[in-house]
C-alpha cells in the first residue's frame, strides 16, 4: 500500500473563483491529505483563473495562484475544474483541455445542454474523463445515479424540482402568502437568486438540467432547444390559492419521459409550473431544495433529494468528480462515456398527455356550465372537477380540472373556451401532475 507521501501529484487548474470555485479551492487546500488518500494522488492547485486578479477575495484563495491567462492554465493541467459558467470561453477551454489529455470536471449545465455531444466526443477521442455531477441538482447525486447506478435498468420517466430559486419563490408564495415580486426580492437578498434572475424564473436553468437528465436516462442526445419551457413569472397569488383549494401545491417541474404514441417512440421533455397533490413527495420539498423522482422498470420509483444550490453543496458534487477523475489518472481506467445508442427522437407537445387546471371568469347566469361542458366535450376532453364561486358584477370564477388528454386537445379546448360569449376571460391555465 502506498503511503500518502509516495503518491503521484496531479496539477489542477480551477477556472472561476466565484462562490463555487472558492469552496472547491477551500476543500482542495484544507482537506488535501484526505482527498489524496481517497483519490490516490496529491491534488496540487497550479492556477486559479479569474477575470480580475485585483478584486478582493476570500483569504482561502492564494493570490499568487491567480491568473487571467486561462489557456496557459489549461495547458499545464492534469485536471481542469470549470466553474466559470457561460458558453464561451468555457467551451473552447474545455475542448482545449480535453485535446491536451486533461480530465475535465464542469458544473456548466447550459454548456452541456447545448454543446454536450461535441465535448463528449472530444473526451472519447482523448481517452479522458468528462464529469458533470454538479450540473444538475447541486449536491444531489442524481447524475451518477442515472448514469451509473441505473445503467442496467430501463428508465421510463423522470420528474423533479431541479431549480432551487424557483422552488423557494413558490414555497414562500404558498407558505407565507407573498406575491411573486416579494418572494423574488427575498430570494435575491438571501443569495438564492441572481440580480438578473431570468435564467431561473423563466425556466431556462431547469430546462438545461432536464435536457441533461433526458440524454442520460434515455441514451439519446437531447438538447436545450428540445425542451418546451414555461417559467413562473406569471404565477399569481390567485393561482396559489386555487391550487390549495383543490388540494394541490404549485411547483416548477422538469419532466422527461420515454413515450410511444401511435407506434412512434421518442423522448418528451418539458419544463413548466404544475399542480401536484398536497400528499405527493414533491409537494413537501420546501425552500431552495431539489428533488428528483426516477421511475425505472426494475428499481421502481427512486427519489433523490437534497440541497440543490449554494457554494458548499455544489462544490461537494464537483469534488466527488475530482476524486473520481484523479483516481482514474492515478490508477488507470475511465468513467462512463456518452451513451446515445438509442437515438430516440424528441417528441413535441402533441405527443404529450397531461391534465389541465383552467381558471375562468364567466357570466353568472343559467346555462353557462352546460355551454362550457359542451365545448370541453367537443374537444374530446372530460372534466374531473368543476368549482364555481360567485363574484361581483354578475360574474363567477370557475375552476375546471380535466382528466388526462393530449396537450394538443387541451390547448384547443382552452382557446375555444376563450372565444365563448359566456367567458369574460381565461384567468390562468396550469398543468396538473402526480396523479
């Protein structure tokens, strides 16, 4: 057995020194002996790439290792840890690292969801690792679970809360009665949301993660552009209240499923707010936590739950990948390569079956419900529940929850309802999941 002192040394370049990068550096320095024992190699930080070397930083960051020359840092590294984010220059630097034989660990979900296949091909060509556990759900080991632990099973469906910011906002709207703007402001104060929260509240962050999970689960390349996405900007206090009255909780869900529709087999991926029953496992996910349910043929339903954001939790996932990649460098072997043999095509919303909750403002007069019921039936949709509450000025609020139907039929039904004279306006349309 090798002693710690006799272990080889691997040079590490860290690209980025924000919240996550700082925590990665902290662990690499403070837990150096533990990480060496686990990986079989000393992990020596050679450079930390930043935009501005003069900016004040956490004392754990050695100023003598700061550099603005990313290419030089990559050229001299055995392991490259990319936590800078964005598409470029991250994409070019990762390609350069892989082509030079360095293993790469990245937390960059947007990059993987748009350019993942070319990076996986570059890693395969060089015979090195490309790991990305931190790209989905922070510290929650769902990537490794899907990619490795369930590699011998058939995954049929994944549904989860994969964005902590939006979950915090919706949770505060539900439990504390806040409106959207108030909950968002609080999330920003606590550091859960960026100054520009668009990627989170518009659903783009969750969509990138959904594309990555779909690619892994269904062995088929799935890109960000394949994921229809609706964010939470338009969610109102009235939506939250209506959800509660029907026994539901509103969550932003990422859903990926393998489907067969009229003999056509493919992958349907989507991100949208949805009502889940109050007793559903995802309904109890509070704050900025993440949770992912994986439905597999043999294993059944598995739930991955934990901290989905923050410097330390995300760094934990990064460091797990660092140890794995370092072990392969020191003792031989490689992690799993891209698996895209199934080559399933992306399926559009016309192949998706779901349920809707539709809130309408209607005229409060006899025969309205009968007219609406006829319109719903004309589109091949049946109603599970209907709840009407009288309001002012001879109007009533009507809430319909449908049975399962195609997304296309439901969309056409809503448009037809909106054209009826009896309907003052359609207040909101939300999907219902989890039944």
